């Protein structure tokens, strides 16, 4: 049975689209999509996050009270982040990074960079 | 002011409401400092019975804050300053127990300095709150107020026979924990107190409470116990803190603990709600939730009914 050339072309295009779609998905993971941690109700959410090296992590303050993101090791220190403010830091090296809010030390979080 | 004063006239009650947002005065009674609400102290008739005003505590001015809990923190601070300036005998010194600013921004410190300079008192002593050291370089506070402590954040001075110690407990937080004084500062306290006679009244002030009020919110200082042990031998110790924006008092032996109200906005009672954020109250209720604290050297002994704690409950009940 002879398959019409148009059907072959269509299948080819479809396969191509699938490959592109899959590739894009893998690529975006490799390019390390930005990650966000929300500061709300005096908590970091999520409290623990795992990302790939090279990821830029953004903290967003959704409380009526300012917060900071302060690394236990001193690697990063946001300064005061007011309501609706954000702070971003790009993590290049794998490791476990503990951070706290220097205004509310009861707020603690952990970032694992793989 | 006590709520249990049956003779209080309506006129006086209204006056007290208007003066809410002022603060508390401390009176020195036989070597023991007693906090008195500033509205009472500023009242020409009743205030004159309380002896010579000694000093005023102001706290948590949070200049830069502009949220619904108080859109104009400059105005409420100015109101408190006016009240101090209106006292017939003005105290000679003012103690600010921190959170001068909200976000440690230079322009906030500039505004705060400008407003505080209107206080008609000769000395202003400060300690930083965690909101004052939230800049990335931790330098804005020390650039302005660091001289007295040689940029350490802690120092002592004597005034009218009373030994004052300014302490810092808002740096080096233990994550997940409480405020901290640190070994170096505690060693300095030991050296500083060594030459003091046990009969010298001691006033210690720091931003975060030097006793545990509510640990889940960090309302305490992890190593405060090591400070308190050094203070036990003294006959009169007054410990003044801010941070929690409400009056809480405790007496432990010869040591009186007192936390001041904010001049900016109230905070919830310990453990009420998700965290220690600004508490929004009806605008006509706000003045009664704010305040500063004044200390005066009193000439007569208060009756037991007018003791420190009774006075505090009256103040806490709303002026």
C-alpha cells in the first residue's frame, strides 16, 4: 500500500515537533529555570528547595513586615526586603546553603544545589 | 495610670485618651525605678506628685514604615516628642531602645535624627534594633550612633548616681533562635560591673527582651541568663527593652524587667496570629496602643497598691 507523500510529510513534521518539544523541555531543565521561595506568615515556603547549579533563586516577601535572606555562611545577604520586594542570588556551586531572616531568626530555610 | 481609679473624671479620661501614644516615665523610689505612664507624668497636677522626671524611654519608632497599621509614624513620634517637651520638669536624658528605622535606609535614619533632634533633652542614648542593622553592610546605624560605643554597640555611662549599660543583642542571631549578647560583650559586662558598688542602681537597656517572653517568635535573648547572673548582687536593677511593641513586666528579686510600647504601631500578643507583624487597629484606638516610657526620681514611697506591676497593668489596659 502506497502512503501518500503528504501523509509522510505530516508524520515527519509531527515527529519533528515532538523532538523539538522534548528537546526544549530537557534544555529548559538544563538551563535551570528560575526558582522562587516565598516569605509569607513569617515562613520561607518551601522551607527546603533543591536546584541545579547555575540556578537563580528569587525570594519574594509577601508579608507586611520586612524580611531578609541571610546566609549562615555569609555567602549572601539581601538587606531588608520590604513588602512585595524580591531578592535574587545565582548559585554556581553545588552544596547545602542554610539561610535565615536576620530580622526574624525563627525563619529558617535550606537550599540544596546539585 | 490605673484603671481602678474610681474618682477619675470624664474630663481626665478624655485627656488620657488624647495623650495615649505618649509613653511611660520611670520614677526612682528609694533607689528602685518605677515606670509611670507619660500621660500621667505630663499632667501638671498628678505629674508633680511623682517627683523629678529622671529619664524617658522611647522605642521602636520604625521611621520608614508606611503600612495601614500606621501610615504616618513621623506624626506619632512627633506627638510623643511634644509630650516630653511639654513636661514641666523635663528629664535630662532619653534612651531609645532600638528599631529607630524600619529598613535601615539612610533616608530613614536622616528623618529619625531630624525628628529626635527636636527633643528638648541634653542626652540621647541609643541601642540598635534588628531593623537598624538590616542593611547589607551593617553600617548605617553605626555611622550615626556608633561613636558612643566605639562601634561596638555596647557601652556604659553614669548619670545622677545611676549606672547605665547599653547592650546590643540583635547581631549574631542564632538561626531559628533568639537574640544574643555574645561572649565578648558578656566579658565586658563583667569588667564594667566589677568596680560598681552593690548599692548603685543599675539600668540595663537593649532592644530585644533580656528574658524569654515568647521563644517561637524569637522574643528573648538566648544568653541573657549569663547577664542576669552578674546583676543579682545589685540592690536595684532595671532592665528596659523594646522589640515587642507592648508593655510586659516582670520582677525577679531586685530586678525589674520592662518592655516598652512602640511609637509606631502595635504588635499582637505573644502567639496570637501567624507572627509578630504590624497589628492593624481602628485609627481611634491606635494612640492608646502606642507609647514611650519615662522615669522620674520620686520623692516619696509609693503605696503597695501603686507598685510597679499594678501600674503596668493599668497602662497595658489602655490609657
